[in-house]
C-alpha cells in the first residue's frame, strides 16, 4: 500500500471491535512479537487535558535527552500527528509500510481489530523500531477497555481532569466514568492525579489506587500570575496558552517527580525548556493577536475556555460548530456571560448539530447570532462582528478546528490576522 491507501485502510476499519476488550489486539501484537513489551511507558487517561499533558511531558523527556515517543488522539489536520518521536511525525512511507504489515498479519492470522487498536499497534511498532527510551501514551476513550490498556507495566499512570463526556460508552455518572478511566491503574504502579477533581471523582480514584496498591500522588493547585505559573516554590512559563493549562502543567510536574523517583533523570533545565517548547494544536491556540482556536467540546472545556478568554480583557465573538451527540446546550450556556455575539456554522459530518438548533439556544439567551453554513465564511463574519477591538474564538468541535486550521495558518502567514 502507498500512503493514501494506508490512510484509507485505517479509516475503513470498523471503529469498534467485534468484541469488547483487547483479546484480538493482544493476538495481533503477539504475531508482531509484542512491540509494546519492552517500552517504558507513561499512560495518560482523563476527560480533558490529556493531549496537553502528554505534549508537555513528552517535550520535557525529549529535552532531558531521551528518545521519546508520543501517541495521541484525535489528529487535527493529518493522521501522522498522532504518532511522533521527539516531536517528529511518522513519515508517510513508514506509516504505509507498517500499516501494510499490520494488514497482512491481520489477514494471515485472522486477528481483526478496531480502527483505534490498529492505530495503537502501528504506534507500538514504530516506537520499537525507533528504539524509544520512553513513550507517552494517551488513551483514546475511557481506559479500562481502551486499546492502549493492552500494556501491563507502565512507569506511571496519569489521570487528568475527569468530567461528563462520552456517557453513551462510559456510563451516565461521574463515578462510572471515573471507574472506567481508573482502569489504567496497575498493581504497585504509581499514579498521578490532576489537582481539581470533583469529590466523587477523587473518592473513586483513591479507592482504585488502594485496590491496586498503587501509590497516589495528587498535584497541588498552582498559582497563576501574569501569564506564569508557580508550583512548589518555583515559577514556570508555558508554551501552551490559557490559565487552565497551569493545572495540566502541575499534573506534569507531579509526574516528573514520580519519574525521578523511579530513576528517570530529568534536570530542572529540561523541565523549564520542555514546558516552554510544548505545543498542542487547537487548544487555546492563537492566530495573530485576535483569533483563538479551541477544540474543546464539553462543559468543563467550555468553563476553562471562558476563564482564559476573560483574561484577554476584550469583547469576545464566537464562531461555533458542535456535534449532535455532545451536550451542546450546556456548552453554549457556559459561553453566554462573555459572548458579545456569535456566528453558528457546521462541518460536513452526519452527526454535526444543525445551525438552527445552536442558533435557537443562543438566541434564547439573547446573544446576537448569525448563521453561515460555510465555516470559512463564518470566520470572516465573526471577524467583521469583532471589528478591530474584539477577538474571535472559534470553538465547539475538533472537527471544525481541523477543517479551518490550515485556513487560519495561511491567514497568519499572509498577515491577515
């Protein structure tokens, strides 16, 4: 297969396996000589902040001199973003080669797996070939039944902010969702938790850690002052914008402390430079001085977004698209206190919420709202609304972010934002 054929094969693979669990992935990996077995892995699960936490930790490990693999999901612009070594994406020809090998192995040994399990197997193969010293591994959905949970002996497990999302798969209460995320905890393996969890979430985390005899380290609440964070008496600058990133960074710093206790040498210089170097597309990503792109799509993400937008001290106008299976009314309600206006748009996906539905909600809260089915034209409308003194926040969906980000990058390169 060439690259395009490999990408087509990936996306044509069923999103969900024929049976729950990782039995078929384990079978496939066995015939690949278990590439995941000899990797040092930090395993990350949570509802919000997984990608940013993974990006910061991977940069720190890279700056510490380790060959660091990073596996994340979803991608924003192209699939290769998901599998990186020291910041570099897997090359097109190498991805095609590995996917071809996986396809042949699946067919030869009758080991069909889900799309995400296929991607995970490809990542493990690449990380082994690249002789990675350590891998930062982000779950896709949940934890207990996630394909990444095929690993057995991580260096540490990390739980980022946990909230209500993907309820159709993980459960309809915080306790059920947290229990699924805690499925990545392993016997005698240290676990790190985000500092601001609901009490019910902390209770479940503590119980699971106790059952697994897993030492639990809870990050402290950081201080945020003039764009810098203070943590345990030290001050850090972050490459990722938004005050909410300081809480993810605190989780990373606690994870670094845990890794140091396990003999992983990480200098303070590597920590400082890694935090500054970390980037994560579509997470409060700024284009020019007055356009912000954020792919968060649930209520906790909206709350964090609003908190950071308030720090900008300028009128905020939104360009929004959301998926039908998200709590779009709850998300939009969080934006109301700071929204001066909005343009509602959509992306070409069957499960995208209609502009009519989103507009009706915003108008109920008396937010001046326009509709524009074309996302690029919607951005231009929002820019006109904002004028020279306001800012435009494009948000509500990673699919929207992926579609418009190249357009925003081109605008920025041309000096139009």
